């Protein structure tokens, strides 16, 4: 019987104690580093075990040592400082009541949103080494036949969350990010893990961080971001890399989302072989036909999001199986991995998914993959 692997986008819910510790460090407050390391290590070991128990075949460290998937880099690179208030996404800008309701449900984003205010360079590689060490420890203790991946911010994602207030051009900002981030990317691959490059800058940023650009300007920027990503990963085989694009892990109207058909040709230029994208989000589920009609290179593996990470509904395994079969019909079951729309805990202290529900969703993902495999 065909076996369909399952995975997720990377972040998992953090405990209240871990979220508090991460935010304390993010705000520059002193913490007991030994106690912090023990806390993170223990939670990663538990997360790896729970992923395996849920049937996830390609697991991560849950990004549990990071305050957020896009802002963690300010603790590793120079050139960032201050705090920039977040612009409401375009779909929520004229809906203040809904923004207030969402904040009451999901929490407020209290992490630091720095800007680029000086030359960007790698100044502290230890956090990368800590990420790898903790995950290796957890994987070794788990044992068994599971693969691992670690998340990183793509150069373009960093520019979308940390706006440029220093460099003369976007290209100049990207150039220094390529040099600064390359060691992190290569270290993860050298450690034997798959490298996931998070790149919502190729879709979500059109209505968030880059919302002031015209569509043509945004697409040109996305092209530049992919070129930077390719340059930074030039020494890593494509089959060892995953690329995640999305339109934002929040329950909003999403009626300003740029259509997949506008960006897919740019996405397909990126070197990573595995493509993770939203396919359960009701604003984008219909776009499976865009993948069907695209000229997909033979080395690309589709990792569609088959469960939503903005809702506590648990998808029925049969629905998951049907979604898998759509994509298997495009590229064959051997080039499909069952994934999730986005992360379950993209930022510390922020999100609406109950921890127990997240694990139930991942178990349903495995059940759905098994149903589809039996039929395929």
C-alpha cells in the first residue's frame, strides 16, 4: 500500500510558562539561562514525542525556543532595534470591532517588532547551535523512523516584518541578509535536518507588511526575495529544503489576499523542492486547480495544508483524504505530503487553537492520509 507522509508547518503551541519566558527574553529582561534551556529542551522533547504519537512522520522542534517565526532573528543579527507598530492587514483595517474581537480571542502581539536601523550581520551563532542541539537530543531520545525539519526565516520574510529604515534599497537590505542568514541555513542542513524556509512574504505580505506597494511592485519585490533565498541556499540540495507560503494565520475576511495564480510562477522559481501552502483555508481551497494547471517541475513535491490552523474544528479524516486525492491526481501520491495550512503557535502568547485540539487535528491528518493511501 502507498504510504503518505504527514507533517506540519512547524510551530506548535507553547505552554504558558514557556511563552512567558520567551517574551521576557524578547523584552530584554534578564532570565536564568540554564533554567530557560532546561525548560525549552523539556518542551521540545515532549513535542517530538507527541508528534510521533499523533502519527506525524516528519516532525519539528515546534519552534519552541523562539518567540516567533519571523522576529527571532533580532537576537542573532545586528542592525535591528526599536519597535514599529504593526499596520492592520488590509482586510481588517476597516473592521475595528472585528479586530477587537480577534484580540480578545487570540491575545495581543506583545513581542518586539523591530526595524532595520543599521548594517545587518551575524553576531551570535549560539542560538542556532542551541536549536540544533535541543532537537537532536529530542530526536535521539524518541528514536524510531521519523524525519526532522527546522524552521528558519527567509531573507524576504525578515524584510516584511522588520521594515528597512537604513539601507538605500530593498536589494541592499536583502544582500546583507543573504550573507547573515546563510550560516544558519547551512548548519541546519549539515546537522541532517530538512531546512524549512518560511516565506509568507511571497503572498501574505501583499496585504500586510508590503501593503503600500502596488500589485506590480509587490510582484517585483517577491521576485527579488526569491532570488535572495536562492542565493542564500545555493549550497544546499533542493530535496533537503521546504518552502512555506501562506496568506496569514488569522481568522479574518482575507478578501484582500493576492490570488495564488498571481504568485505561483515566482514561487516555482525557488530552489526548495517541497512546497507547503494553504489548501484548507476557505479563501484558498479552490486554488488546487491553480496547481493542477501549472507547469510543475518534476522535482517539486506538494505539501498542501489539509487542516486549518485558525479554527478548533477537527477536520473529518474522510475530508482530509478527499483533499489529498485532489493533489495526488495532479502529481501522483509519491509527490504529495499531507500538511497543515500554517503553524499552530506562530508567536508566543498568541493564537486561538487549544493545545489538545492541535494534537487531535494531527491525528486526524494521519487517519486521513491512511484512508487516501488505501484508495490510491
